């Protein structure tokens, strides 16, 4: 690892066809390498089935690799994502926890399709399945791709605005793991838990403070400061939160697709130099 590790081009948040991305782990590794990524992690939603492929592909590309997953959590009535990095992907405790989390996606998807049918959009479940690499991980993103293909909206952001957010016809809430569950799975398997893209959550200042406080109390150790959905002002805001809560900083594009993602792999600004990069805490877990 470089001596000044805060300026490492690390991309520790992206998705493959194993969850809701459109590229294979191998294609992601190739794209990351081409974009100058030095340390990479594949973080599919509630799924670690692509980890062996991703690690092998990273090695073939000459990149360092950390295992990863993005775990769905319910906190204060909202869905929050916790990224796990550097854990043992073969540990049955992690595998079972994620399997339990995934189980609710199928029934939820059927409810979403029923809601869309009520406003005249038929066969949405079948349409979404065409875009799913793993049917156990069917998600709103897959419905969004179907609705764009079928001509109901011009792009996926429009789909979410019109159909898939709270109060809209295709929105169905889901009860995910608890914050404590997710952090426990990650840490007991040797990894580090990171709050993903905190700027995306619609929390009040008090709710956000509660999230960070409970996260740290349960053993969470990092926060995404520089990530694809954060603004420049949010880089500054969450760097401050990292300092205030004594958390390490992470960096990741949240890349899903060349056609949908605003930020490409490896294209983010570097972390502020005074923060502790999360990979410094995981030096012995880097492959």
C-alpha cells in the first residue's frame, strides 16, 4: 500500500449482475482497472455470490481486493444501507444472515407488481424478471428498467419519482435486518461496517445523529465520505461527521451500469488527507 494511503484510488462500492448491476464481476474488474482503480471491492446488495469471481478477476487485472456486501437495514422506519468490507465471505454466519434478508424480496416484488397493475401497468413482475440476474434479489431497480423499456418513463429516475417511492403506486416497504444485525454479521466475520452514502437518507438532524450514534455503539467503524451520490458540500459534511464520531472514511462510486450511473468506477475525488481511510484498518484483509 502507498505511504500516503488517503490518496489511493480505492473504489469500495459497486454492483454486478449478481444483484442490480448490469455488468459481470469480470467486466467490472476490467473497467475498474482501466479507470485507474488500485483497490477494489464488489458490494452487491445482500449477496456475496459474486465474491470469488470478483477476487479472481481483480487478481487477474493486478488490482488489490477487499470482500464486500451492501446490506439493507431498517432504521427509524427507513431503509439504510450498511457496506461490509474485508469479512470472510465463506463464513456461514454471513451467508445465513444475508439469505434471511433476501427472503422478503420475492413477496415484496409481487406486491409492487400488483400496485402497478392498479394504475394500468400490467405484467410488471414478469417484465422486471427479464433484467434480474438473481431472482432472489429482484428489486425496484429491475422494475425501473422494465418501465423504461416499456415506454412508461424516459429513464430510471423518472420511474422512481412517479412509481417507486413512498406514496406512489409501485412502492412497497420492506422490513430489512436491524442495524445491530448487519454490523454483527460483518464484524464477527472479521470485517468492518461502513454507513453507505449517508447523504441519501431523508433523516432529520436528530435522526441522523441517532443513526451515527447507534452505528458506532454496535461496533460500526466507517462512513462513506466520498461517494457517487454525494455533492461536494456533502463530502465536507460527512468528513466532519467522520471526525466527530471517530470513524474511518470510505470511498466508492456506487456504480451500477454504464448507462445509468452518474459516477464511473474510480472517478471520484480523493479522500481528505486528515481522515483515516477505512482500508488502513483492513490492511491484513486485502487480497
